[in-house]
């Protein structure tokens, strides 16, 4: 029988951006992440098929608001509350939406959560 893993309470976690990830803001205020395409298959694709060394990921307005606020100090709940203050009812359901955003960002290794 498998042991049950303790589930994460994402609202209490503290996200921090991946240090190797570079980002900028375009003229419309959208955050653009530059992700390096590494690994043997990416190198082959870059040489043979002229694939780019970096992929640019353009965030939507809610992600562009949250990204600069991820500082390794604020919890997910604090970030969600700041988003609620900025956008109001437009971001409801707030907590499930922000948690899902953080899960996706973690799955792509754009962020990691600090050990508590």
C-alpha cells in the first residue's frame, strides 16, 4: 500500500522565479520570458532545421501583473490579494485561478517554491 503524500497548500507557499530565466516587458506592458532551448535534440533542431536558441513566452495581462511581484518573499495568497486589489471581480474565482497559474508555472520550471 502506498503512503499518502501530504498535499501542498499552494496559498501558503512562497514562489521564486528561476534565476536562469531572462524576461523583459514589451511596449504594451506584456511580460516576455526567454526560455533557452537546451539538450541534444534542441541542438540538432537548431543546426538542421534553423530552430531558435530561445523561445519567447508572452504572458497575458494577469500573468504580466503577477510575474514582477514574484520575489521570493510573498506567499501565493499575498500575490492573489494584490491581483484582487488591481483587477477586482474580473479575476474571480481568484484563489483557484492563481493556484492553477502557479502550478503551470512550476510545471514549466519558470518558478520554484521555497522550502519552508
